[in-house]
């Protein structure tokens, strides 16, 4: 089994390198070759009883090592992360032993990320929905994590030749944009709420630090953007309920919808995680709500997800009711750094 574990680390390293994170790739490649049973952490990884890919085992320890480097508690490790070069094998081998008790708990839970770059695509989709529905929006999000993307209308955007959002917003998003500008209008969001199995309260310093640790260390622009989004969330704390996504969306869609308010369900890189029976319950709840949607109480479903079995690129899709329109708006980089925009005239 340990060889399968090592291959999972190599596979993740290849993905990191392809996504322009050579430091994280080097860390994982080194661990793939050097992990042993001389520490509790190393032994637990090599003897992992679950599925290393779906359990995100590699990113659990990567997050722990990045957190330790950011804490400045181990000068040699911090310098390795800062420089991006050095004796990876010697440093990581020592750190796994000397910081064994510190790193071991990082294996308890899968990483939680909240990639704010995806808001560029989500906002473009919301703009299309806002133009089509022509009314204020009640936004509900599945798999919100820390709820950072619920603040997407408080960010500033450059989407092709479109400029939108508050110029003094702390988060500025300017993806590599291909295609015409988004064919929509700026949305008026009158309420927003999300759900997650384990919501993260970034108002707490230790939780904010944990979220930052899961961002790949050499992607400094992403880290700066995430920090800005955390600061925005501290100014405008998002409401994220703890709960099961299917049960939560069933309840939310049964709640009274005021006339003249559009209800939009949104999620990004969420669909791959719940089991099929949960997906089916969510689909059923949305379809039942869609059946009662009207021009005065419309419904939309906006999602930034891959087309299985592929894991990339992401597909931005928007379904609208009562019209029944199904739009394939764009294909996107998983972090939202590039967007190939098709527009609202492209049916799904």
C-alpha cells in the first residue's frame, strides 16, 4: 500500500507543477521518495487505510508543512519555503521528526479551501442572471467553506473590457479573459447565505491561518487575494450554516420567496464531494422549486464545476426558470485565473 501512497504524492506533485506551483510539487515529490516510519506522521501517511487521492492525503500534510513554515517556528523550513530552493530531503526529513506532534493532527481532516479567484466567473454568471431576471437577488450557496465568495459583489473586477464592482474593494480580480465582455448587468444582492459541513470562521486568527496554509505557498498572488478576502469577510461576515447540503437546500427552497426577488443557487467545485444520493436530493429539491417558479418568483442555478470524469477545466453553467433556459457560459481554470467566455447565447 505504501507504494500506492507514494504514487498519489507523485500524481499530486505533477498536478501542482502543471498549475504553476513548483515549490509544492517539490515538497510532495520529496515526500514521495523519502517518507519513512521514523515519525508518527510519516508512518500514518504510509499506512493510510483510506483512499489517498479522494482523501486529499497529500494536501493535508502539505497544508501542515506550509502552516509550520508560515509560523516561523522552524527557521530552516521557513527559509526553504521563502527561497523555493534548498536541500528538501534533509530539511523535510528532520522536520517530520522534530515537529512530529505538531504535524500529526494535520492529517485528521481534509483541506478546506475557499478559492476567491472563482468569483470572477461566478460574478459574470450572476450578471447574466441579473439581466435575464431583472430583479434583486437572494443568493444561496452550497459548500461555502468560509463563505468568502458570498461577498463577491464587494470585489472589484476587470473582465475583458468590463470594469465593475467597488474600486476601493480589497479584492481585485482580473482573470485572463477570452471572448466578449459579460452580457449582463451588475447584480443587486439583497440577501446571502451558505452552508458547509464544517464552516470556517475567519474572524478567528487560527482559522484564518489554517485557510491560508492550504493555499500553495509559492502562489503569492493567490495568497494576497485570499488575505484580502479574509479582511473583507471580517468587515462583512458571511452567514454560513453548519449542516448537510441536501437537507439545507430542501429547507431553503421551501422557505417563502418574496415576489420580485430572484432566488439563485450557487456552488463552485463542490459537486464532486457529496455522495450520489446527496447530489440526487439536491437536484430533486431544485427541480421541485423550478416547477413552481414564476416570472415574479424566478429561480436560477449557477455552478462552476467540471464535467465528470474530467477534473478540469471548470464549466460555468446557468439554468433559469420559469423560462427553462440552460446556458453554458464559459470554461475556466480551476482557480478562475483564465476564463473562456461563450456568453449567454450559448445553450448548454
